[in-house]
C-alpha cells in the first residue's frame, strides 16, 4: 500500500472525525440548553411529588409511632372557644352639627348704626343684636301720632253728637274711618320700625359677627351666627347597600378623635333619599349635651344593626382560605399526644378583627392562634 495514500486517508478521516465531533458537540450544546429547561421542570414536579409523599409518610409514621423519640412536636398557642356577645355594625365618618345653628340676617335694608353683641356673648330669643338706621321711620311715626291724636279727637266728638242724634251719619263715619286708617298706618310703621332691629331667633351663643357700624346690610345677608349647643347631633352618609339594615333607634358607638371621648348614642333620623353622586343616604345621631363638643368636629360612628348574645368568634387572622374553604386548626388530645385537627368553618360577618363562626366549631374547642402556619392534619403539637 502506498504510504502517501494511507497518510492522506488518515488525514481525511481525522478531518472528517473532527468535523463530526464538533458538529455533535454543537448539537449537544443546543440540545443541552433545551434539555436543561425540561429537566428543571421535571425535577420540580418530582420534588413536589416527593414532598407530598414525605409529608404523607411522616403523618403515617407519627400515627403509628406516637411515642417515637425522634418525633418533634410543634409549639403552639391556643385560645379556648367560648360564647360571647358579637355586634354586627356599620362604620362610617360624620361631623357634629347643632340642631340650632342659624345665620341671622336683617329683615330690611339699611345702614348699621349700632352693634350690641360680640363673639361669645350669650343671647336669648328675641334679643336685639344690631340696629339699622331708623331715622325716617321715627319721623313718620311722630307725624302719624300727631295726626292720629287730631283724628281721635274729631272722632270722639262726632260720636258724641251722633249718639245724641245731632249731625249726619256721614260725618260720623268719615271721622271713624279717618281714625281707623291712621291706626292701621301707625301699626304698619311700628312693624317697619321693628324690622330695623336684627334679633336673635333662638337662645344661644354668638359664634360669628359679620356686620360693623356704618356698613350696609340687606335681607338675606348673614349678619350673625347663633349656636345653641344644648342639642347636638352627628350627620353622616351611609352606603345605600345598608339602607335595609339601619333603622331609627339603632344603638351607635361614637368616637370623637379630637377629644378622645367615646359616647353611647342612638340613631335619631334615617333618610330615604339616595344621593345620586355618592350613592349614600343621610343619617343623624342625637348626642347628649357636652361642653367638650363643638359643631363641625369629626366623629367616627359604629351603627349596630344586629347583636348576637352568645356567638362563637375567632380572630380573623387565623382563618385560612384553602381551596375556597375557610379553615382553622384546633388542638385535640389523641391518645398520649396532642395533635392539630383541621376544621372547615362558615363565618357570618367580620368586625373589629373577629369573625363570627356559624358552623364547624363548638364551645370548648382550643383554637390554635400561635404557630398555626404550616400545620397539617394530625401533626403533633405542644401547647
């Protein structure tokens, strides 16, 4: 055999082999990239399956060998379930208002000549707060009084004559009509004179003075604000979703943030009209008289619409949602051990961090409130 040909064949074979190896290596690298993702998913699936098998075997071993020395009990905290009062309520925010909180304005236009009160003064119903210029009206009244005196004298004389059948009936009637006309005009002028006085319509305290001497005022323009704090209330809006629950007379727990006071009260008014923008209806709560309360203070109210005297309640934070079911764990004695038992419950309302349980638990159950995370059915626990 020709050694040259052999050498050339060897080189061609080596080159071909090298090409095959490189191609295979590149292909292998490409396949490895794909295979790693597939393998990772496969291993994760196997790991999850193994974890379930391990957990299952651990439970079985724990049940078959309850006294085995290497079985560790998880430390927990429990709370014994007992009946208690449970209130269903609606919480919202409102503000304090006074039943008698009014703006007083003048009944006639004119210039203010006197202001008799200042902010903080106590006033009574009908008391004059300010005086509007009444000079022209007083002059007119004086003229009317003078004319009325003359008309009264003429009327009396004509009446005496007519009683004696002296004179004519027309003269008597003219004198009478003139006197009565002046009487009516004088009464009207006195009413106009009274309208120049701005008076308080209620007993209360002057909270704001909006007029000064020399200023013009007119009907409808606010002159004074008078507040009577003997009758206070809270005004709030409640979502229309609760309109069938709230009724007049419902108990209310009121908390005034500015003073820290907590007050027990009742619903005094429930509106029927739904606000188109906020979708709420008005609610009023009557408050007792208190020197610490002021109009426009903020208040948080809890309207209690239903109370259960003997309800079973659990902290809402220990309720777990598993496959659409509400689950809690209780500690039960199993032979010589204490184990965790899973309980599926139904709840009706969550208020102030508590959930009312209507089924699934009974009085005396020891609810696991500490260490409930990660528990499984039958796992040994230590209180």
